[in-house]
C-alpha cells in the first residue's frame, strides 16, 4: 500500500473536492441567479415571496434526501473494498427509495400548499407573488430530489467531475431562461416571477435526464440497475440505520430554519429582503467547506474500507484545517468590503444599510461555521451520524432558535439578531466538535452488509 505524506493527502483531498466545490457553487448560483434577477427586475416583495417559497420547498427536500448520507457512506466503503457488485446494489436501492419519497413529497406539496404557506406573515402583494412562483417551481421537486440522490451516488464512488459538468450546463440554461422569461426578451413572453420558476424547473429536468443517461449505462462503475431496484434487508437495513440520525438531524435543522423564517416574516419587507440577500452571500461563502466535507466523507469512508484508520483521520484533520483557513479568509471579506457584496444582489439603499452591519457579524461567524461543515463530513463518512445529530440539535434548538426569538421578538432587534444568535451557537458547537473529533471514537464505527 502506498505510504502517504501530507502533500499526497492534500492532493487527493483537493482533486476530489475541487469539482464538488465547483458543482456546489454552481448549484448555489442557480438560486442566486433567481435572487439577483427577481430583486432587480421585480423588486423586494417578489424577492421575499420567492425566498420563503424556496425555503419551505428545500425544508421538505433536505429532510427526506438525508437518506443519501447513508448511501454515500455505504458506497464509499464498498468502493474502498472494491466490492462493485454491492456498490451498484446500494446505488439502485437508494434511487428507488428517493423515487418513492420524491413522489410522496410532490403530492404533499401540491395538496397542502395553502396550509404550508400560511405559516409566513407576508404582505398581500408578496403572497400573490408566492402563489404564482410555487405553481411552477413545484413541478421541479421530483427531478431535484432524484438529482441529489444520483449526485450522492457518483460522489460516493469518487466521481465528482460528472456532477460538475451537468450542473454547469443546467445552470447556463437556467440563467438564460431566467432572463428571457422574466423580461420577455425577443420572441419570449414577459412572465415575471412565473418565468423564473419555469426556467428553474426546466433546468432541473434537464439535469435529471443527464444524470439518468449516465447512471443507466452499465459500463460505468457506479450504475443503477433495474434488476437490483428492489429492497433487500442486506442493503436497506444499514442504509436506514446510518441515514436515520441524519434524517432526524435534517428534520430538526430545517424546522429550525423554518422557525427562524417565521420569526423573520414578523419584520418589515426590507428586513425580509435583507435576510434573503445575506443568506445568498453566505451560501456562497461556505460552498468550499461543503465541497471539502463531501470529499472528506468519500475519502474517510474509502480509507476505512481499506482498514486504514490513520489515513482516515488525516483526511479529516486536513479537511478541518482547510475549512478554518477558508472561513477566516471569507470572514475578512465580509467585515472589510461588505458594500460591493451587497450591491451585487440589490440596489435598495435600506437593504444595503441593514446588510452592512449584519455582514460584520456574519464575518465573525465564518471560521466556526466552515469548521463545523467540513469536519462533520469526515465523521459522517465513517458512518458515525448519531453524534453529529445530537450536536446539531443542541446547537439549533438549545442555543440558536431561542436566542433568535429573544433578540428579534423580545429585544426588537433587526436582522442582526439572527446572525448574532448564530455566532453564539457556532462558537460553542465548534469546541464540542473539536473534542469529539480528537477522541477518534468515530474511526471505530463498524458498517456491516
């Protein structure tokens, strides 16, 4: 077996993570393209409406796609063991599970849309925008659901370049579609916020077709085989066992985001729009950490499949270090040059004024946020999802949500209260995670098939 030095570890980590970072950044840009165009062409009421709609849709999606965590861990472990037959069984059965859940979720979203959106306290004009936007964005729920599963299958087997290529093309399609359908450019009709929804849905369907074509090809190492597309105890039991803590974690995480969204909706439209702008800026800031996290999950899982715990630990350690360095770098940008970042998303002077002071707090938060994201990926890749779930519940429901309520509702603070509560929660959680990681118990997690 090859003896690694730090340069080799970093090379393998970045070879796998850079395409993921590119892909995740492009996925985020898809949402950002909507935000910028809706903000500039349609105003802050439309921005507020689309933001709350996407928040609710992604809350439902992220809860149920948490089962992909188990799929990635199992695929990575079998990839390390070179057990490609079992790898493809896991891929096929995880796809079937996501297909079933995606259909159920789409039906629920269409059936209960009125009840779901009633939790937000929006203005009359924002509510109208929300209805128009959701009518078409909902058709993209199932393809998006399956795209996330197929991406997880490819990442688990070490292929991060194919998702990058597909995401790049689908994003170009979305950005072009946004412009021509929102504004009515050339022969296209001027559809406003409906055009943004249609364009996003078309791009997600296109990506689904590309992923499906690739994974149905039996010549590729990870592939979906209809012969394996029925649940077996051998695969389904460990898949659910590993994924359930992540599913519960995502449920409580997304419910906390939803709760914070409800609290934000009590503020005025300027604060609501500012929230969406800063969320988009911050979402770009932690994309590298997510890319490192996903790469670390694959590499630690593969190393443990090769029975090399020291290698798995080193990948986790370097991932955490890279996450912190990135967090410090981007935090300095938030603190010292907030105006150019805000002007990229909005030209509303009131939104920019609120955003400057809020970005200062978000900048202080970045090293802790990026450390947690990157380090958690390494631990999840080993199949240890329960401890990360407990830490997430503690951070969100014991610290973050109560403090957000206190700062905004009790103390009548504006948007700054959201990121101030995050700063407290991420700082405390980072030190707990550091202790958990250093004890190395996560390296002993057994996965049996």
